[in-house]
């Protein structure tokens, strides 16, 4: 699917076209299949997805409405899980994403009454929901028309979510996932079967992927 996408610049950041919830689901499944083919321990470590109804109800508790792409994201998987008889492998996916459960994402969500949020100020801002369970990484904006392609950012201390503008902002989760797929195909990230870990080769990254901050 990702080979059919076209990179496009917008006033809000780069995107890929076409982008839609249906395209996102195809990209997520393609991403997972590539990871599995490399031998990474993905099976059993990704939690089952959740329904639109559950997502809408729980986001509504903090005053947010889910963009359609977020519905697709959490229908794919609801973060990580510990498989029966095994241990949790937070590294089952490449280091560009350690997916958060909805419960953890909501537990970290910033509100005006929560100015001393323990996770630090850069990954907390009204309307922004962290999709990565680490301190840094992917976040999605839930403050626009849910039918629009949402804004997404990679956040870290130098690129806080509360900043009005960010060089690490893209339009649509499709863009982020397509970048992850490219990183795997380029060999930026590669599962080392012998060492049972992800290897990272910065010299294989393209300027577009590097600037996005989404491929680390």
C-alpha cells in the first residue's frame, strides 16, 4: 500500500496522499507484517483492539472526540500486553513506536488543572494525546473536526506539544506509519535475530524521515 502513496507538502506539515482511516488500517497491517517477517517477537505482545464505542466514551471523559484515524489506530491494537507464560517485550516493534494503551494515554493527558504532570511538560498539551508509551514519540491532535486528517507530531524536550508550530508535525497517522515502513525497507531499523534486538543505522535514513523525528 505505501508504495502507492505520494509525499505532499501542506501548510501544516508533510503528508501522504491518499490518506484515510481505510488506508491507515492497510498501512498498520503492512507495518506489522514486515516486522513479523523480520523475526521480531510481535505475536502475542500486541493487545487486542478496542471498539469505537469504548474509545469515544473514554475520550469523552476528558472532553475529547476521537478523529476517525484514532478509531482505526485503537481498533488495530490497544498497546502492548504480556503473553501467557511469557514476559512483556516493549521492543516487539521498532523503537520508533512503543504503542500506548488508551488507559495509559488518558492517564497522562494534560489538563489545565494538572500543571504538575509527572511526565514533564513537553509531552502534555490540551488536545494532544500521546500514542507512544515512552516519554517521547508520537502524539495525535484530537481538537479538530474528527472527519479531517488529524495532525500528528513526534515530541521530545526540544519539540514540545504545547508549541504552536513544530518541524516534527505531519498530517495524518498514515504519514507516520508510512515513514516507519520506509525505515524498515531502507534498513534504518532491522531486527537482529542473533542478538534479539533492533539495530539502527542512521546513515540509511533519508532527509524527510530524519526531519520528521518519527524515525528514531
